[in-house]
């Protein structure tokens, strides 16, 4: 690694925050520090909507660090950059060797200058022209293309130093995890719910997860699949508290005492009741589901209304207006799709009615559910719920 090199992590939406912006910055700094522990010691400072991430040793693999930081919410873009003194001579001297790898295989380039320090003697167009001339002399195979260059070289004149870098890498965007409270994700094991958790984490929500198992109708492999999904979400969501609820007794009671056409909606109401009791223990302020309106019979407006009727806290459905293709694309992008499609059935497929009621009325659901008192079973399920913590393990694989 070349000496005097660091990573610039630039804000996205956070830059628009007002008086409470420092709160978001502090959380982002803590999230970055936790993520960087795996790679060594770093010095982090913040200024001008940017966090400067400077390694304290020369043996840090900055490309690997960049790859990991792409998953940290709150960052709009990232780049490796060379630290220069705020003189054109130092910028020239360091830019030529620093940009060698980026420019060696390119045919065209351009230079963009950003002069945050207005006291710098040259204006931005002058900086671009001067450095462009030096680079053309050092790399005579290049030509300038200001419209569609192979490489864009950026010079940033900031308060303390100048920084030279090549292309920016797109960050995860959103808000830092932990700035928007905590919510409990109903994690089924399918394609949708991990994407829902990811999207809420991107809005700064700290995610816990709850899953329902129904042995012997569901296998250990089904639970292991969901645990793997939790682990795959940790690069984005940070640590995840995972609650596993024994659900067999409740499902068997629904089958025995309730009309078949209402099985699924009543089951989801039971899940909501249990999840709300878990939120009280875990400090969550809302529930998250992966429902998309009209996708299946239990996700019509009427069915969702019947499910929500038992909820005493907000229920977030970040996928509600997305189609399956969009959800699958996101699942592939965040690395959960392959696990979600493993052929291990979850409890939602147990006792699935042949002809579910597509547009149930709340009065019908409440009447059907009242045939049996589930209170004791709900309390028992909550009492027997197990919990484990999943932590990011230093890999995005």
C-alpha cells in the first residue's frame, strides 16, 4: 500500500439532516468502528459530510476494507484517496505514481476538481487543467475525454489537505442502523422477509428476528435455513437477536377448532400476538413483515386488515408495493436468494387450506377464532421461545 492513503466515506441522506445531524454521525462512526475492528487499527475523523478512515499501519488491505464498508448504511460513496499537501507541487508529485494502476490500462481520462477551501490560489477549472497536463505528460498514451472518459480523476481541496482519487464506489446509502429505533422482523425463510429486513435496516432500524417452528411438521433444516439467513443479513443489519418460537401446539389447535378457510389468517394473528409479547422483552417498537399486497391469499387488503386488527404497535411492510421480480432482484443483490430457495418448508406451509378465504371479514375471523381460547398456548409459546445472537463474522460471503 502507498503511504499517505486513506478511505473517504461520504454521506448521502445524512447530509440533509439539521440540528440532529450529529446524532446520525455519531451512530455511523460507531458502526464503522465495529466493522473495521476485523481489519486493524484506524483513525476516524469527520468533516464536510465525509468520514476520513485512515489506517494506522501500511499492511491494511484497503480494497478488502472498501468491499466490507459497501454494506454499511449511511454511506453514499467510498473511495481510496491519496493525501497531499495543499500545494500544486505536492499534488503533482503524488498523483502521478498514485494513479499509475488506474491510468495504465485506460485510453481516455478527465480531471475534476472540487475546491471546498476557497482560499486555495487556483480555481477548480485551473486545478483540473494543470493536473491534466501533468498526467498527459506522464502517461502519453492517454487522451482527454470530458464526456465519457475511461477514468475520472478527482482532486478535492479540503480544509486540512488535498486528496486525489479515481472512481467512487457506490455505498449502501440510507441511514445508519440504530438511528431509527428497533423492530422485530417476522422471518419466514422465504425470499421476501429477508429483503424486508434489509430495507428497514437501510432506513436506520435495528433488526431483531422471530421465526416459528412446528416440529415434527417442520424439520431442523428449516430452522437452520432461517438461522443462515440471519447470518447473511448481518453485514447490513449488524447484530441480530433471533427468537425461535415453538408453534406446533397452536397450529394443531387452529386445525382442530377453526374453519379450514380461515387457517392462514388466524395463524398470522397468533404470530402477531406472540411477536408483540417478544417486542416487549426486546425493546422493539414495531413489527416488520415481508408481505406484498395481492401476492398470496393472506396478503389481500382484507386479509391484512384482519391480521393487523390484533396489533397494538406499528406493522411495517416495506415490500407492500413491490412485485416479485423486484424482490428477487434485491434478494440476489444482498446474497439471501440462494438460501431462501432451499427446499425446506416453514410452518406457514403447514395445514395450508385448499381454498383459503381471499377477502375475509374481520367479524368472520373473530367469530372463527373465538371457538377456542388460545391465551394459554400463546403464553406457553412465549415462555418456551429460545434466543440467540448473530454477529457479523467479517465476511460478506
